[in-house]
C-alpha cells in the first residue's frame, strides 16, 4: 500500500509573510497491479497489497524477491532529513509502524534486500489506551495515510534501502505484515553506523512467537493491557 515518499526540509523559514516557495517534494512510488514495464521509481517493486503472513517468508524484507526493478531510481537525501511515506489506502487501526534502513555494500540497485543488515530508525506502537481499542501507530496511518521518520543526522553517507512496515493485529494470533522499500543515497552525516543488537536480517528479525507478533488483542487480559512491545530491535538514534 506504500505509494510514495516525501522529502521534507529540515530548516525553518523565519521570514514567511506574504511569500512562498517549494518546501516539500513528493517522489512517486511503485504501483502494484500495474505492469512493471516503464515504471521508474525509487520504490522497490511489489505485486499486490496482500499481507505477508509468515515471518520467515522469502519476501519479508521488501515484499518481493529482494531485487531492484529494471527501472530502479535512487533519491539523494541529506542525513537529518525527514522522510514521509504515503499510502494510497489503509484500513487497519490496530498495530505498530516501523521504519528501517539498511546500508548496501556497493550500489543498492545490485543488492538483494534479503542479504542486508537492517536497523530501525523509528517506530510507533500502542500510543494510548488498551490493546483492542486504544490508539495505535497504524491507526494514525489510517487517518493520515502517511508516516514521517527522520534519517539520523549522524548516519554515515552512502547508499541505503529504507523500509516502511505496517503490522496489522486486527485478527487474533494472525499477524499481517506489510513492508515496502525504497532506495536512497544519504549525503553528509557524521560517519556513524549501528552495530551489534541494533542489526537484524529479514527474514529472521522476528520470531513467530514474539510477544508483539503472536498476540490476541481481544483476549480478556488484553482489555486491561496498556503496553505493547514493538517487534524487532531498539531504535537506533545515531549514537
């Protein structure tokens, strides 16, 4: 359901009375259900809006076979830039949103997303309330059809994939994963990269029985539960 990325400026304009200028660029994304012929976008190709139902699926990293499209493009963005993903539709209000990045060895266009090491740069899980009827990250996406994350300002320059993932929990013990990816060239930054427990592989980063994955948000216990552990590693803040 991932449609496009918006690159948002990270500076403030102090003199803004009666004048205007371009502040946001929307970069078109991959269009599933359409022929891949002639599609040129920073989005990695994927074929449908259907969910991935297994954490071990070979398509888990980017909702495809891990390869770039024949007309693959890459967007250049500075470290510290805010990136907004846009969805054409989304209908599930319960579940977390997660944003990952992975540094490519060489060019991203020649890199298979299944072989990369991913680190999380943003997440929004249960914001308030209880599990069945509280406010969730995916509920915000349902309301706005967008989600904004900031590339860590200290991240080393280079070619990266960015991965936006929605996890729908509206069916008991039947998690539905919706990941999509885009290609970026990051400039500037502070030369830092995450390591150790911040890095995961997809597939492999989640377990089928992880508490944030195998969950029944309608159980009796869930009615009084006001916390939720988002799957995957901790968010890397650039330190």
